[in-house]
């Protein structure tokens, strides 16, 4: 109990990395919290806690301020609406703080603290957002974003003495994509549709071998290609709702820092959550994958304040070299109870998840419980916003004991 309390206390020190796929047109003040606790094995901390603020008309009518804030990490962007001409917005971003570049090594269902380490960093970015069809109900956006990120690493108390850390280095990244529609950055949005395709290329300044006996390699460059199809809908009378997301990605020269990492049920932990209920957060490292997530909410009371949540996910993965395990198909299922206040300002869900194909010491199968919470300090409204790329989040700090 003491260990869990310490983790929950320290969890508030962290926030996920958030980057917009367009300038968010809605005023938002949201507190987001999510936590997963596995029943089997020693696991890294799995969760998020952050305050999300988006303010259109900041200082002047064509300027938007976006912030994701936690005590040791801040991610921000100043967006200039029509800053590069009609229907073409421009954004300047600044982010930095502790532990966002940390890495937890999980292989074959086992967490290896001796091969895990802490990482912090800072980033500047510039983004272009162009809307092709301003007169249409469903927007088609083009995104071009360049960033420079510097990472520096340190051992924690559990990192092995003979483990060589990766070189501190700068990463220059270019991301581009097309997105039709979008999904709001809220817990279980009632209505959404998205079709999108993305590319991201990264160049590192100081690649090389690291780990015990130079077991791992930090590649000089990597290339990611992915696409998403998502649909959320709520039936007007019954208020039953569903959310289905199909995501597929491949890569060239991916390494441990750029690979797709799947696992956990934390829908707002990253820019592009790759959820597998019942698995450890980011348990699976994949070179390429196809993932389908499905979520269904069934109201339980006349006032429709309480709902039964049912969810399932299945992935087919091609593992990152050196991170393989028996079986390429991974499935997880879960269920829970969701409560939302009459004003919709509070959403709270308790859930149970089971990873059917997760490898543990006793064989296949793993259980976890979780909590998700959203507090809306303002009003929930807005349109066509989503975070567009696979997560670069790399851990929560291995010193929590």
C-alpha cells in the first residue's frame, strides 16, 4: 500500500508529450489522469497526469496558446491562425523537462530494471497546418512539422553498473501528413471520424552502441510510416456509444527509441496511444504492426450517468530485432464502469483488463486494473483535433520503489 501511495503521489510530476495535428480551435481546461496496475510481475510505473490548456484569442484574435503542464515537464505551442496566408496556420513550439526520454526495457513479458535508465530533454519546433477545404463539414488538413530535440541520459539506482548509456544527442525530426476529420483530446469523445496518413524521419547527431556489451544500437536515422482510421458515434436516444480505431505502421532502421511500442490501456498517455489491455505499458516493441481497438459504452441507469464499458484490442506485430517472442498475434480485453457527472465536467472510470497472449512467469495471460479520470474546468466543446504520431514517450522514471 505504501508503494502504491508513493507511485500515485509522484505520478503528478509527469505529463505526456502532446503535439497538435492542427491548431485546436476550442477553449479547453482539462485535468487528465490515468493509471494501470498489473497483478503479475515487477513493472515500471504506468500512467499519466497533466493539465491541458488551450486558449484561442490569446493576446490577440489570431494567436492560440496550447499548454500541457506538469511540475517537471511542459509542452507548449503558440499557434498563428492564418499566419502564412488564408487557411494556412503556423505554430512555434517549446517543450522540455525531466524523464520524458527515459527508457524501460521489457522483453518477453519481463521488465529489466538493470537495462532501464532515465532520460530528460528539451525541444523546439515549427509547424505548418494547411486546410484544403474550408467550406466542407469534414476538414482535410496537411501538416508539416520540424523539430530539434536534445536528449541526455542518466543511470538510476537499478541500472547495472556495466550498462553503457546511450550517447547524449540531438535529434532532428521532420513529420508530414494528411488528415481528414479528427478526434478531440478528451476521454471517450461522443462523435469523431478520422482518416490519416503520416511519415516521420529522424536524424541523430551521435549514434552508436550502448547497453551491456554494446547489445543495442542507436541508429543515426530512422523512418516511420503509419496510418489511422477512427470512428466514434453515440446513438441519440439510447446514448450507447462506440469507438473503433484501426492503426497500421511500418518503419525503416527503427531502434529502441523509434520503434512502435504497444501495451496498456491509457487512452491519453501519448500523442498516438497504441493500446493493448492487460499488457504492461509499452511492453511490445514492433518494427511494424496492425492494431485494432474497439470500445463500447452501454448506459446502465435512466439518467445515463453510469455506463458499462467493454473494450478489446488485437494486434499483429513484426517485432523489433532482438525483442521478439513466440507468437505474432496479441489480444487483450477489458471492462469497467464509467461515471460522468450531470454537467459532464467529471468522467471517472474503473476498469479491469486481461492480456490473453501476454507472456508471464506462470504462462500466457495477465491481469491489470486501472483508473481513468477527466476533470473539465471549463466547457467541453470543439472540433476536429487529434494528436497524430506514434508516441515518443519513453518511460516514467525507474526510481519509484
